């Protein structure tokens, strides 16, 4: 109970949380009082279904305002995120079926909701104290002997060459290093790490030290592949994902799928170990720009629109 009380007190005096609460109030009142006018202002017309949807959104905004300004809790922030995603879905559908009248206003509204969504996601993730323990595993085979593969990975300052979300790794001592990485939604995290176990040519294990933005640990094992075909690399990562299960779900929605990231990192490491560089097509950007322009996601069937575009 004491923890809940202190958390509520902290959020009650948080400028961003209060700002979002007042934003919900300012948006909710006109949507409930004058839904037809608000719908016309968005450029979607004042048909019954538009008035009904606008009123429902307004009620939701007023509920969020009451919660954030009265009894603030991270759940209200995540509620705003969920509402934002619903709003984006409705606006996207409206754009797809638009008759052209007021199209500019609808486009502007979609852009504004996208910006608000980013702000709400940032607030929800950074104001949620709970975390979800994650364990990721991945493996690949490299056609190089274990000693060479181990030496390449052991050069910690080269890790950002193939780990797209790492910005920098700086060796600070015989068994210590400082890491800086990109996080979901454009944020950055930093931590100091120490090597906890090392067997030349076979194993590297590490963990973050106290004060890390994200507690993490992991290990990489290098084993001879069957038939002398190179080296099997097995990676295990453990860390606490901020924002709990909802934070994980939203991270996936925005293209920051942790399992896919690790698979992509290993694929790039394999290319560097075997060819000396990451293989890209001529049209693909390199470096950190690649992760922003082409966010990775797990394999999935093409949507109907993507299939039409591919066939065209």
C-alpha cells in the first residue's frame, strides 16, 4: 500500500502526466458536447457513425483525464496508448474511404494523433516501474573455426558493427565495459558491464552492474560444428523489459521485437565473420539509419494491399 501511495504521489506531481491529463480533458469536452462539429473539424463528416465514434472517444478521454488528474496510475497512461492505437486505426480507415472533402484536415489529425501516441508511449514506458523478465536465445553456424569466431566477438568495441541497437561499447578495464544502446521509441539506455566468466575459444558471460538503466546478463557459447563445418554460436540474453507486458506488446507494435532483433544481429555477425562485412543490397541504407527506415518484424503473410503492390 505504501508503494502504491508513493507512486501516486510521484505521478500526481509529474508535469508530463498532468499535461496529458489536461490534454485528455480539453479533447474530451468538445467531443462529448458537440460531436458533430468535432467530426466535421476532423474532415470526416457528421454522419451518425462518426458522431457516435466521436462521442465514445470523448467519454474515454474524460475518463483518462479523471484518472490522471485525480488518482494517477500507469494504467491510465497505458489506457491512453490503447486509445491512441484505436484512434489511429479509425483515422486510417477514414483516410482510405475518404471522399476528398476535408482530406487535409483528416491528414493533419492523423499526424497529430501519431505524435500524441509517441508521447503517450514514452510516458507510459518511463512511468511504469514494473518490469518483465525476458530471456532470449538464438543460434547460428559460422564457417570459421571457434578460436577466430570467439576472437571476433571478444573485440567488444566492434559489437555495434552487427548489433543494430548498440550505439557504442567502450572497454573500461580488463573485465569491464560501458555500453550505450538505442531503446524503443527513440530512447537510449546505458550501463556498465562486467565479464563474469570467460573460457578462451569457448565461452563469454557477462552481467550489468548496479545502476544500469536496464538490468541484463547473458552468455555466448562457441562450439565446433559437426563434421568440422565451422562454429556453432549459441547466445542467451536475459534482461528486464520496462513497462511490463503492455510495454512489450507496444514495443512489438512499433517494430522493436526483441527476438527478431537478436536473430538479425546474429545474421549480421555471420556475414561479418564469413565475408568481412554486412551484405546489403544497393538500395538498403547502412548503419543506424537502417533500423529507423526498415524496422524489423517477425515473418508474417502479406496484407491484401502489400500483395497488390508486390504483384504490380
